[in-house]
């Protein structure tokens, strides 16, 4: 049994909220740099250069990479041999978000009720997912999600007969409809299988994998490559102004499902694909 | 084609701007996004006056991050314009001359732009740090309770945009 104080969780979440909004992970940064070399449209190249410059300014002038610093999605993988002392874990995480968004000069983008829409003014509550895992550690992943791209995401309940062709079509149509709204070049998370909510969660998790890190399952890896190629053939391009780089990564997660179903979730993310992980 | 324009924007100037042109804007811009649009729309329905004049002006669909000490504004890139489509035709009828955002507009907006000789610009989404450097002044002038969604009067210098849709209905998101 290992004891972890809730204040450690709060502090970690706070720091991660700030760091992730000012600096992209190295894999994402590298993927964007490589995109510049592949882009064939002159305007597209120019846009990608602006994004590179934007990241430089963000780091140097301490300005968030994007003004939409997101709704804060947090994945908590809690070892079953951990005991948390202090505050209720959910409060500890939200307190971290509250402090991070205040001290980090991040935007408060959350409304307390979906219909009456009054801003909560501290970006809480976050969307927190808990998972109990073996071991005595807590692994925290903070992944703020911008809504320009979130709004373009979809869950599609396919039929088993639709098979892999149906999955491809669902992904391509979703990306096409997302277009410029999702601030391309995009990163795409796909969840296949499970139930309605499970595939959505898998799609979100897929976005927290390293960009273009391929699946271990051979057919899934093939599908990831094929889809990425086809998406880049759509012509949407950087900022949606046309070009050959529409997405820099596509990750798929799969899981068992029901005999009657083939749920597919497509979580669209923009080039500001933010995620950071820490282990306590 | 490249243009450097100074605000206010006249209809003659709007007519010269064609989809795909590069434009650098200097002068006053007003920021307003979802919640501010809803309020303006409701004000107009009630016959009230708006908190700022729309005639020959540009609305920038943007809600910034808070600026630090010594910064005019925080990150300040465009938000998705399509969410404002419901409210836009009515603002165009009030004399609004231009909008800055990202993504496609509805048929209603494009035809309202034709009728009223207005232009729709796209700024690069997700380049909020870069764009903030072109904003030299920022002041909340209405709906302060909306936080980031309050209306701000901005002074921009060489703010870089691309004409996404012109007053003749040409749309860069369609041409490619
Ligand atoms: S979609 Fe992404 S890059 Fe675009 S405005 Fe939203 S968070 Fe920023």
C-alpha cells in the first residue's frame, strides 16, 4: 500500500495544465515540422511556417499556443495498491485545474449548464476518467480539448456487415465535414468496437498516444496508414486552404464488441493536440 | 493579390477584395463570439441599440486568453465562424462590412454578404500567439460579465488574413 496525498495530485494537475498549453509535445512538434517538407501547396507551406513561428512565440513570450485552452480532459490511472489521503480525488483534480488555469493565464471556457451557459470562471469541472490498474502508482494524463475540432467529432453505429469499408467511409466522411473548422493539419483518434460510450472513450485515448505511433495489431496498423494517406488526398490542407497535409497522425484503438454491432467513434483534433503525462 | 487596408472598411474597398487575396488590416476591430452574438441579436429583436456601431466595421470571432502583466492581450486566434451563422445575416443588414473567423459559412450568410457588399476573412486557426502580436490595444466595451466572450474593441496593426469569401459569393473553401 502506498500513500499519495491529494495535494500532490492537485499540484501535478496544475503544472501539467500550464505546461501543456504553452508547449506541444516533441512528437507533435516533429510531425508538424515534417509536414512542412511534404506540403505541396505554397500557401500550405506558408501556413505551416506560421504555425511553427506561433509555437516559438508561445514559448518565448509566454502566450498560450492557442486561445482555446480547452475543456480539461484528465485520465487518472490509479494503481489498486494506492491509498489517497486528504481531499476527495475529484476535488483534488478540479482544484489543480482551477489553479492551473488561473496561474497559467489560460482561458476559462467552461459553462456550468449546457442550456443556461453561465461561465464557471475557473474552467472547472474537468472531464475526468478513472481507471483502476495494477500497481501502486497514479498515472495522470492531462489533455485539454479545443472545441473547434471537438464539435466535428462523431460516433457512428455501423452494422457488422459494413466491415472495414464502412469504418473507412465513416472516418473519411467525418474528416471531410470537419474541414477548416478543425484547424488542420489534424490528428485523428478512432475508436472501434465496445459500446456507444466505450468507442468514444477509445477515440479520445487514441489522441493521447504518440502522434502516428502505429498499432501492434497488423490489420489496424495497415488501416491507420491507409486512412492517413486517403485523408491527405482529400485536399483540405493546412488551415483548410487546400494542400496535401490535412492530417499528421491517425491512431486507432479497438476493443471487443457485441455480435450485433460495430460502433465507430472519430475524435477529431487540431494541430494543437495537447497531452502530457506524469506518474506519481 | 495583396492588400493593406485601414479601418473603417468601405463598400468600394470590399468590392476590390477577392477570395484568396492576402489582406493586412490596420485599425479598429471588434471581438464578439457566441454569447455576445446571441445578446446582440436579442437586442436587435427588441429594437435596442447595439453596444458598438456596425456600419463599415469588422467583427473578429475571437475570445482571448487573459494577458499577463505588460501584455495587451493573451492568445487571440479565430474561432469557428459557422456557429455565428444564425445571427450574421441580421448584423449584415445593420451595415456590418466584414468578419474574421475560420471555416465555412452558410448559404444565408454568403447571400447576405452579396446583398450588403460584405467580406469574410479567415485567419489561421491555432495561431493565437502569433496573431496576438498584431493587436496593439484591447478594451472590453460591452457584456463584461461574459468573461472571454465579452465584446472587445481592438486596435490591430497589419493583422494577417485571407479573403475566404468575397462579396460576389466566391468561397475559398470551395475553389480548391
Ligand atoms: S480547433 Fe484547436 S487550434 Fe483550432 S482554435 Fe480550437 S483548440 Fe485552437
